[in-house]
C-alpha cells in the first residue's frame, strides 16, 4: 500500500505537515480517544486480531489497537499523509488513499475510521469498500461529526457569543466548500446499513467546553490552521483574534459539536 497522493488529498482541508497539524491531532486524541476506546472495546478486540485504522492522523488509536492485539495480531495504519503516525512493533504504517488505492478484500477483523469519511465526497463508495475489506463477522466502527445543532445553538446571552457564532458558521462554510459533510455523523448509521452492514449500534456524544478544554483548544488551533480559508469564508483578521481571546477567557463555555460513534458488522455468511 504505497499509493500516491491523489486529487482527494488536495481536497482535504486540513493537512498533516503544517505548523498546526501536530496540535490538531493532540487535541483530537484528548477530546475523542476516551469515547473511541470505550466503543472499540465493545467489539472484544484482542490478541491475534487484524485491524485497519483509516486516516490515522496522529496515530493514537492505531497505537491503542496495536497494544490490544498483541500477541499475534497486527494493525495497519493508513493515511494520505502518514508522517505523524509513530512506528511501533505490530503497527504497519502506509501512505494510502482510501478512495482510490487498492484495498485487500476479506482481510480485517476490525476497521476504524474517525473524522475521515465526512471529509470525502465519495464516502458511500468508501463504505462499500470498507465492508468488502472486512472478514465475515468483522466490525466497522466510524466516529463521525454532526454540527447541525452546534451551528445553530439557542442564544446563551454569554460574552463573545456573536463572534463565536460567526466563527462556527465560517468553519461550516470552509468544510462544505471542500466537499466535506460535517453533518454526516447524524446519518452515517443509515448509510452503513445501506452498504450492507448489520447489527448497527450507535451512540451520540456531546459535552460542554470550558476554558482549557480539549474542544476549545482544538477550535483555537483550527482557527490558525485554517486561517486563510476562514478569511476567504468571510471572517476578518480582527474577528479571528477576537474569537481566540473569547475562547481563552475565563467564564466562556459552549456546547460541543456532536460525535456519533457507530458500530456495524459484516454478516457472518456475507
Ligand atoms: C480530521 S483528521 C482525523 C485523524 C484521526 N482519524 C483522528 O480522529 O484523530 C482526518 C485524517 O484523514 C486523513 N485523510 C483525508 N483524506 C484521506 C483519504 N482519502 N484517505 C486516507 N486518509 C485520508 C487526513 O490526512 C487526516 O489525517
């Protein structure tokens, strides 16, 4: 699996080789690993399992899986830009585009992807490829975002509400312009069933973000990472500075976006 970067790579809004990429993955891991690990544990993943981590980013989930499947198992961690995935015995890292590069069929006991398919316009096609890559009875876990309620929260009357709302809406425009669907988490379970996965089990995660939280850390980091695109989407530099101050201020709090964690299986006779 040494596929070349393709058009898909250039459409993806973030990157893994910029000044803010490590920060992004640090905050994603802090924010979401507890949920991801709790859900993955429900599959019974353990020694001897063959796992695929798609769009592994900073590699925290791949590392966790590599510990769990020892001895005898293996984890393949892929990404279009795999440079931030650490190496470790039992963990194979590969540059691979999940949309266009070949994927072995019937090869994995467990496949996981977090915040990857929502970025891919061809996500339903990718879902069918992932199902085919599972062994009969194998598990697919997707952890995906839905910003529907986050973009239109009830007014809180709190300080900084206006500029924060402008920032959230600009982020939604930036993601949409690049072909992402940041509401897909809400309907991903339906698409998994349509792709032929069974035993669908879904949970919805939210929390409240306060100063110093991983969630606000991620948003501050994103405001730097995507600054150029946010300016193109209508924000001013002054607003970006202001929203960073607002999110760093004592007393600021805001509801998080939603993450939907969805498990499904390839049928045993499939
Ligand atoms: C938002 S990050 C999430 C990273 C990691 N899954 C996590 O949740 O911590 C999305 C990741 O998907 C990768 N990615 C984007 N498009 C991809 C593609 N077509 N094939 C494989 N990986 C892709 C990106 O390079 C990035 O590392």
